[in-house]
C-alpha cells in the first residue's frame, strides 16, 4: 500500500477538518490514521492516508491541497511516506 503523510497547520477556525476530509473523499483518498490538536488557538493535524486509488498524478494532489490550504487559511503539505520517513530519521 502506498501511503502519504498530510500535515495541516494554521490558526484554528471552524471547518478545517471538514474541508480537508471532503477533498480527500472526492479524490478517493482514504484516511488511515489521524491526529489533531489545538494549542493556544493554533490548529495542527497529521494524517496518514492511502494514496493507492488516486486517479490523478500525486503532484497534482499536492498542488490542489496547497491551494485548498490557501483558501481556508492554513498550510497543507502532502508527502510520500518514504520521503517523510527519510526526512525525519535520526
């Protein structure tokens, strides 16, 4: 299974999770695990997602999530799991 790591960071507001999840559902991206916290008004979410069934290029999904983040006032990043793991290895 090919997995992706999505991070979402920004000022908290109503609807962030809803907007991100609606995009993922539309593009057939299944959420495997999710963690989110709000600290002093700042929203932080990390998702592990299944990207096996996306119907468009991975880079296009990355760009669209970036655009969605701009629209809703947060930063959204999607990376392949392998890249994320290599970047965070000690």
